[in-house]
């Protein structure tokens, strides 16, 4: 199976974004990450390509998957024969937002102390 071309528009610290990253780690997929928080130009690019402002958005082989979870990315890639099923559990939740504790840590500037594994 050939490596798909993947561009992921993600937030630096976000449960949904970390879920997308977890799927890419689970399948050892290379991807270009465009952090829409650190670089507002990437947010603009994402909105132009996806037609909407919500993230994460993932572009795979030219197909934009807007406002998508890690679980949905995995399902889409399996359905389109871009992956072979891997029963290994992901290393982070793939279908949830940040917890209240993660949001509080971000607000307090304690980003190094944020854990996405529950």
C-alpha cells in the first residue's frame, strides 16, 4: 500500500487534533502538520480549502475532510483502501475534545503539563 499524501490542519493543543495525530502515529503515516494556532495563515488556508472554520481538517490525496475526528479519519481511510485495519489501540483518545483539566492547564499557560492520554 502506498503512502498517501496527507496535510493536517491542527491546533497546537486540542483533544480533537491529538486524536487525528494518534491515528497517524498508530499507522505510522507521514503527514504535513499545519498548526493553525501558531500560524494564522494556515487557518486562512484551511478555511479556503474546506469552506468552513472548524478544525481539525485533513486533506488526503487531494480530498478535504473538514471538521473531522481521528476516528472518522481512520474510518474514511479504511473505506477508501488507504489503510489495512490495525487492531492496536491508539495512544490517545480519537473521538473527544480536551478535558476541562486540559483547558484549565492551557488557560494557565501550563501547556507542558497537558496529557492527552486518559
